[in-house]
């Protein structure tokens, strides 16, 4: 077993609930609630419908339920379908610096706990392992720079958490981690050009792979345990790196470091949206001459440089487009799930504004990353007047955190019309008391949509 794999396996195997801090536990609950809200809000999206349809074709001895319908399928396909629902709105948490979305992994954990009885403390412990390994992996190696997608982090972190839930021994845990990395190195191409449905499905697929790897290892399958450092291993594919220090008992756990989102879009669009909304009431959209957004390299590269960002034809491209996001914020006064409806996406007034947007990379702003996500916005009117707005830490950022009430409001907004007020309150109560539950699957049991054609209200947190 190579040193990196041993380090991760030791950490996963040895960490205990009593090692966790109250802050880590509370922050984990917040992100769990946030993720369930996103899943409910994404229920009706076309990729989510497709994922549920495919999941419904499979049966097995071990089953897990799909959010919304509570139909039973294989744990792997439940993880996929539920993962697509969590991720699709692009509204669950993020690293804030291009590393993806740790909370995607909740889909894998809930799929396994639905057939493997798991108490709340064990679930929280496993979830915090997710965040530690996901964010540690990202801190140690920016694999996207070499063409790999960030869902590789999801697959590894979720598998470690499942090993904890399934009480796998040390050797079996190591094999599970090897079995998820070796065959599942996803490509970054899913986030380039005119984006497709797969952009919002890749995290769910990583969860599916994690469940499969953990089940294989539990059944006795072995994998190449030199997966990181061995010949043709991860170091060869993604570059050699040192894994950052892992926390000891009562140390700082990385779960508190992920950013929560207010608007459903790629994380680096949060600041531009907020900057535009701050000055919107001073601007008549018909009088706009130009909109200049100045930002740091990653935001420019990811959502402000490709020509497709000025001509988004899919929801997935639009939520990864600074020109679209600032124009929509100005024209409609908000950005929520409804903003991406076809009638808005192809609105001639919006297209006219998009054509007036320029996105500039400023190397000076790079120096503020990753502690800040700066945006400098200047709107020039036809009469020469300039409106200026700057944002460094949008709401939800760890330096401008969303409150517990903000998270509850987000949950209620995304669940309205899909769940009754009574069901919503009961779910929130269970989630805040997750550490007291004897069986976490009780949460899944409340995730049945009460209106078949439910369409959640706008997600205005």
C-alpha cells in the first residue's frame, strides 16, 4: 500500500465521533439541509426526470429509495438519481475556488444508509470525512489543471465515508478507495464549451461509482493499492503532490470551509450577480451602453472567456456565464431556477444586454484569491453616467456567512409546492437533530413529493 493511500485509510478508519468539534457538527448539518433543499428544488428538471426513469428499471435484493417518489432501486442508481437532484440546480455548496461541490456526496451516503441502518452520529462522522478528504484532495492537487474533473474528489471522499458507515476494516477500506479511483477518472471536458446535461449529472455519477466500489470491496474485491504513487497511478496522471495535514481530535475540520450559495449558478457567478443587484435600481436596462465585469483568472477562464458564454443555448451554459448572469440580474431583478426558462434564455432584451458585456481578467484580483471572490462591475449608460459596484465576499461566503435562518428560508422556498408546510418543518427538525437519530433513513422517508407536478417556488433565500 502506498503512503498516500495508507494515510487516508488510517484517518478514515481511526476517526471517531468524539473527535469532532461542535462547530464541525453544526456546519455539517447546515450543508446537509442545504443539499436536501437543492434536491427538492431540482426534482422537476429534465435530467432529474431521466435519472429517475433509468433508476426505476432496476431491482435488487439491497434497495435504496429515490427522492421524491420513494421508489426502490439499486443503491448505485439511487445514489445517481438523488445525486443529480442535489447537483442539478447548481445551488449546493462549493469550494469557492474551482474545486467543485463536496455536498454532492450526500447522495451516496443516503443511498447506503437507506439499506444499512445508520445512526445520526455515524452519518455525521462519515459526512465530515467526506469534507476532509474532498477539500484536502483539492488543496493538494488541482487536478482540473490536467484535464480531470473535480468529481474525482467526490468519488474518493464518498467512498471513504461509505467505508465508515459500512464498518469496513482497514484493508477493505483501502481496497474500496483503490477501486473507486482506478476506473473512474472523469474528464473536465464536461465543463467546457456549450455545456450539456452531464455537467449537472457528473457528481451523481461519482456517487454511483462510490457505492459500487464500496460494495465490491465489502464483497472481497481487491484493487491496486499503489493507486496514488505506483507506476501509472494518480501521480502519473495528475502530478505528484503531498496530501495536506489531516486533523486530529478537536482540530479544525474543513467542513466549515465550503461556501454556501444563494443563487443557482457556478460559484464564481455569485459576486457578479450580487454586484449587479446592488445597483440595479439605479439603472434603466434600455439605457445601458456597456457592462464591464473585472474579475480574477479562474472566474474569467471558467465563466467569462469562451464565446459560448455570450450565446448560451442551454441552461447549463447559462448558469456558467457571467454575461448571462449579470444581464439577467439587471433585467429581471433576481437569478433563480426560473431565470433559465426558455422564454428568458432567448429573451431578445436579455440577448441585447449580453452583447454589451465585457469580462476582463485583472491579475491584481488574482492576489485576493482564494480568500476572496472579487468582482468589479461598471455599468456605463448612454448619457455617459457610470454605475460602479464591488463585491469581495457574496452572501454565503465563509467571510459573509449565510445564517441558519437563511438556510431554512432557502429550504422552505425550494420545497414550497412540493412538500406541505408540516412536512417541511418536520424535515428541518430532524436535520437539526441529526445526531439524535437512531436511523437516518427516517429523513429519506419524508422526501416524497406531495404533488406529482409540484413546481417549487423561486429560491429566494
